C-alpha cells in the first residue's frame, strides 16, 4: 500500500546507514521496509528457504538486511546488542536475483578453474585508493577454487584488458575482478560506468558495451570492486550475464576489502566442499561473518549484507 517514491526514499536511507559504520544502523527503516514488503506475504513463505527476485525495481535493496523484531530492540541501549539480537531476514532466507537471458546456453563444463584481476596500475593514474590486499585476495580465492597455478592471476600492469581478452579464449569456472568501478561521467572520462583495469595506451576502462561483446564462458563472475554507489552498477553485472556467465556476485556499495575477501572465500569454499548453490553459499558466508565475534564491527550489515547473487537462468 506504500507509495513507490516513499519506498525508494526509505531504501536510500537504509543504504546510507550501511555505508557509515560509525553511525547507528537504521533499524526502524529496515523494520518498516520489512512491514511493507515482506509481512504481507509471510504466509506464502512458510517452509520456503529461498526468495527469487525476477528483475524488480527494488534493485538497490539488499533484502537480507531487513528485520522483523524491531519492537524487541527498542529498549536496548547498545547498538551492538541491537545488531546481535536483530532477526535479520537473511537468517531465514537466501536471495537470488534472476535476469533471464535466452540467447546463451547455460555452461556446465570449463577448461580452467580460476581467472583473477587485481589492483591494476591504472588506479594510481586515476588517483584512486590502491588495493594491495586484493592481490593476496585473488591468490587465496584461486586456492579455494583448487587452482594452484598463478598463470591466470593478473595484477598491477598485467591486469589489463588485453590480458583479459587473451585469457577469455579459454573457459574459466570462476572469474574475479578485484578493482575499482567508476560511475558514468566520472571526471568526464567515460559516458558509461566501468571497471578499472591496467593502462594500455590510455585504454583502461572496461564498460558494459565492451563486456557484452566478450565471449565469457564462466560459471560465476565476482565483481569484488570498490563500487562508489553513484548509480548504474547494475549494468555492469547484467552485461556479464549477457556475455555468457551463468551468474555474477556483485557488491551493492563501497567495499571494506578485508571482510569482502572473507565473504568471497567462504562462498567459494562452500560451493566447492559443500556443493551448495551460490545463493545458499552467500547466505552461509554472510551469517558466518555476522557471527564472527573476533571483530565486533562485522555484526554491522554494511559488512555481511553487501553482496548479491544474480543468475541469467536457473
């Protein structure tokens, strides 16, 4: 019964509270969105463990961070206590976004296990924050994928569009981009939102238009990118689906790289050792990070609620 603009304004407020960990989380907003969007269909969700989102105008809403027990939290003084006692929706459901693309056959066999790009040298040219931790991140993720060769791990000046195009002559079960993404018209550089790769004569941005023209034979592409949340990031992951990847895991706002690496690593391990579907693996990884009491800050949804999984079919 709520007005569309009203809902979208609440989503913006919720996302803002998830990007500033030093401020109290917007519990009341998360509860109100639960009341508007989930409560009316609770009877239909009995004995269900996954919610599938087909398309949807609610592209900016990470549903897992909604909560159902706000009345139990009001009297609690500590923000941390509220975080640990909240009944987050992700505890009950995994979430999978579906963007059907019918022009490609779903791939099930791959020649190689892992392809990774991290900390490209163009980051320095653009004046962006360096991402040195991402270099070890892709090495760890390769190991989690049972890939023990470094032949297809590209960092610094090697993390280029040229090496990407050469590599994609083979198929890879998992592809990871650990870099920055830029919104359209950022500093007047490009009219499309893009991933930053290494400089090749000034050609260091990978746009959705270019991605669609690539032949990507992969089970999952992970965009472990520092998304600055200026809008348009959805066209990046949709482009990878159109290009042929079975699925894409992507961030909803700017990443804190250490927790992002932990999430991705846990997802890969769960897929490998538990044979879990990707959305279930992401749910398990998010809950594990949420309950990591060795670092209390990880209880904040800004850390465990950042990633989403999108499929082009099931």
